[in-house]
């Protein structure tokens, strides 16, 4: 069974100081490397997560709260401001320990742990891929980085 992300962008209304959902659904595709980076979910890469899951924000917008509902199979809810995402050094390297290994004659495990000398040293930029930065740039266009955030959770 796979794991998917549910992700929504919110912008703080400076007049009311309330968060409002905006039309963006950033980072809304399956990428275990991205999930690992955002919240340590499915961290087969063994990267350093930007943050452990924080839960839903107390001041979540009504629209996003409604999206969450009371689904029992959602997990690892969290949120990150655009500032947190933009301040990270994506040229920092780490040892990506995710490798594919044969477990029997007709079976392969694509989430095996690399032994010394296996895996790759990558930058976070290389590991996350171009689409991640396309979405990050779209978030930058929505307003001041501290007034933009993503709220997300996972299912499987």
C-alpha cells in the first residue's frame, strides 16, 4: 500500500490575522523523498527532515479543516511556512541510504538500507527534484514568506 500527501496552501489575511486557503495544492504528488524531507514520513532516504510532524495548526482555515474532516487513516499532519521552506540550504548534502536490493529470486525491495559504500551522497536539491522547486517558487508568488504556509497530512 502506498502513502499519499494532502497539501494545501494558506495565506494570512493581515487585516483579520486569520489564515485563508488559497487555490494552490503545492507538493501534491507521491514522492517518498519529499515526504521524508517535509516530515520524516517514509524516510527510506535517511535524510534530515525539515521538521517532525507538528499536528494541524490551531489557527487552521475553515476550508482546510473541512478537508481534513475526521478521517481516521490520516497521519503525520503538519505545517510549514514558506519562510521555513525558503530558508533551508538545499545545497546541503546527505548520504541517501535508500537502495534497491534483491530479497529472493523474483523479489526486490526498493526501500532497503544501504551498507557502507552503497547509496549516494546527494544534495537535497538533487534528491527533491525540479518539481519541488517549481512549487516552492509558486508559493513565493503568494505573498510574504512568513504569511504563506502549507498544511499537509498523509494517508496510506
